[in-house]
C-alpha cells in the first residue's frame, strides 16, 4: 500500500512539474516511439512515410495547439515481426522514455503490441493496422486508430441493401487480410440489422483454385443468392469469368467487392482470350473502396502533401533521401499518419490545460472517442470505440467500354449513400436494380400451381387476388365448361428469371 501511494504521488508530481515547465516557457520535448520497417519498397516503410509526423507537428504549432517551444523527438526502430514489435516497445518505454507508441502499420505486429500497451496502460496509436480484431477495445484498452477499418464497409452495405430493398446475401471470400476484415464487419452489421446471410463460403489463402473448384464455390452461392459478396483478392477476375460461364452474368446477379484501394479503370482488360467474357462479367460488379478525399480542395491538399512527404524525408530529423533518390512516391494512406500525429497533439494540449497525465493510455482512448477535426483528405471523425469512421467510394463498370466510374459516396457515418453523376447503372432489361430473390424463388418455392381440373392449371402471383375464367376439358366427357373462382396463386418462373 505505501509503495502504491508513493507511485501515485510521484505521477501527480510529474504531471504538475510538466505543467509548470510548459507555462514557464521552457522547452517541452515530445518523444514518439515509431514502429516501422526500413525496407523502402514496402509501400508503408520509413522512407516514404515518417515525415508525415513532422508535417503534422509543425501544423500543430502553427495552429496554436502546441506551444512554439515544443520540440519533436521521434525514435524509430526497424520492425518486421511480432517479436520485434513487442521487444522494441519494451525498449521504447523502459530505455528511451517515449510518451506514446506509433504503429505498427501491420495488424500482425500491432495486435501483440497492443496487448502489451494495454497491460501497461500506455498510449498507443496506429494509422494503418486494419484488423477487425483491433476493434475490440475491451481487450485493446489504450489503442486509437486513425485508419478507417475496412470492416466499417459492413455498415455501408446495410445502407446499400436498404436503398435497393435487398434482404439477403451470400459471402464468398478468402479467409485472410482485408477480405476477412470486411466479411467480419459485414456479418456483425447484418446481424444487428436483421439481414440474412444465406451462405458463407470461405477458403484459405493457400487453397488450390482450379476452374473446377471455383465453379463449385460459385454454384453453391448461386443456389441461394443473387447478391454476392465476392472478395478473392488477386483472383477476382477469374471468379468473374467463371461466373459468366455458369450463366451468372445476365444482369440477375450483383457481385460486391470491398477493398482499401481504388479499382483499376479496366480490370477486365488483360489482353487475354477471355477478355470479352470478363468485360461482360464486370458489368455486374459493385466495387467499394475507402474514400481518398471528400472534394476537389481535399484532393489538391492530398497531392501536395504526398510530394511534401517524400521531400521532407531528406531533412532532419529523418535525413533519409532513399525514396526521393529512387523515385518512390508516398502511399496515399500516409495522410492517416499525419492525422494520428495531429490527434496526439490535441491530446497533449488537453492534458496540459487540465493538468492530466499524458501517459494515461485509457484516458487517451476515452478522449479520442467522438473527436472531430480536419485531416488532410477531409474530416477525421473518430468513432465511439476509438477508431476512425471512414467514408467510401462506390464504383461500377459502365458504358460501352465497361470502365470504372464512381456512382456514389457515403456520408453521415455510412448511413447515407449519395448518388453522383447519375448514380447506379444496372445491366438489367428494365434498368432497375436486380432482385435479391427471383420472382418465384430459387427452387420455384414461391410459385403455386392451381389445378382447376385434371388437365388445366391456373397461374397468378401470390399476394394478388384474381377473378379467373378459363375453358377446361372435364374428366366426364369432351364437353367444354367454364371454371370460375378466386385463387391465391403465384406465377411460374419466366425466362430470364434465372430459374429453370
């Protein structure tokens, strides 16, 4: 008990002295422990990312969030594996005396690191780790993310389903990486909103994908679903071609794919003999990606920022010109690193003004919940669980060239989808969105045949009442007779409904 009391008094004294130092105009040093790989050809490496921290730090001082006499001291350790991540955090905290852990951009490394920072109640922020597991802040009690997790696309899909009156979906995806994160988010949101997942066909990354196996997967989901979440990473085009071979490219089916990055303009066009088949298939695809900017002004800021990141890496404290000398560009996700530093600066300002412990990780997470500020690409909204809420771009492949075109953008925490440039275009006979269930069901189960006599049937749509009059041949002879009545019946499948 005496030791605990002594520790508590010591922490309060440190906070008080820090506050006095600030107000007296002496230099305040901010130490950041940065987990990043040095390997430059990795799009998220030190050489084309780290200076975003310096750029954000200067903006914090220019905006008056941090005093002019505040200095930045980033401490970087090369981190490629889970064990290196955990070991480096121990060194950062115990040897270097850092104030916060930044990183890693890898979910694989961030998960074990976040367990350790939670155990220590130490502030931790990441700008890229996208794992769905990291949304659980009962486990990761000090972790904040300025990356918008791809699992948030599940909420957007619920909004999309409401827009078109769809109720059910099938999932076909690879059980790893971004596809797994998206699928997990989708399952959660569909469960909350009483939407139905008819089937979930999942295969491992090392699976052998022959045409026969792909056909088997597609045939399974075809039996129960018209709207299909299809996330197969590098094999997407192959799946689309095989879907066409199975008669699933006639406008009756919709394939929805979610990914961080914007689609290529002509992903079907590879100069292969099956280009024409792939071209027809992509007309049925809806591609959802994280929005990269909200308007033209944000795009201008982003373009300038990406150039600045590479240029500034050659300057102190980084002194790393590898990216610039080798014409490597900054990845667009580096804007989230900038926003992570800006959010941390807001936290430092808050703790100074209120004489709080800036190394209280749980308090940092709680402070970040619901935070809103202007980021590089547009508004940065941190959700109630401490993760950024992204917005999404929705693309279809349209026109005679079947080229990617943005048709909608999400807003208001992905609860609204706003059409742009004419909105969605569907490759159906009437131009309307496909049905999620055929008119008569997948097995003709919604069609009822009424036998008026042994040789005559009456057909109509269930839910509508009909006065039916028909001429029938009776069993008792060859006399024609009129058979009248009111019947609740359903039309049989018609050609084009996908059920034979």
